[in-house]
C-alpha cells in the first residue's frame, strides 16, 4: 500500500474572474494540485518544467483536473485563453 500524502500535500486552485486563485501554491514533493474551472473555458499550460501528465488542455466550467508533482522545483503556468491569467506551483 502507498503511504498517505504528507500534510499540506493537496492544494486546490480555482478560476474566479479569469484569474487563478491562489496564484501561487506551495506543496511538498509528491503533492498534488487540483484546478477547479469555473466561469469560462480554461487550460493550464506549463512553461518549462511540467509535472507528470503535462499541461491540462481546455476544460469547460464545472470540471476539474489534477496533477501530481514528484520533483522539487518551480512550475510556472498560464491559461492561453486569457491574457494575464498566470500561476505558479512551488514544490519543496
């Protein structure tokens, strides 16, 4: 059996008013982030380093998608549909 994830290992990012909220999350290596999409169609496009599974293609409002980050580092991302809609995952 796999061990449960460490405390604080799961974060949720929402998309109110064409922004990522919060715009920056910090998780331990092995942690995951779930993006909950609302309001419009969005995507999560990583710039540079990407987690296993890579970028998340366009998602309709009311859906969600998760990625697990195995390696420490800074993962910058954006929604290519909405200018200025940027976020960052910091994996420690």
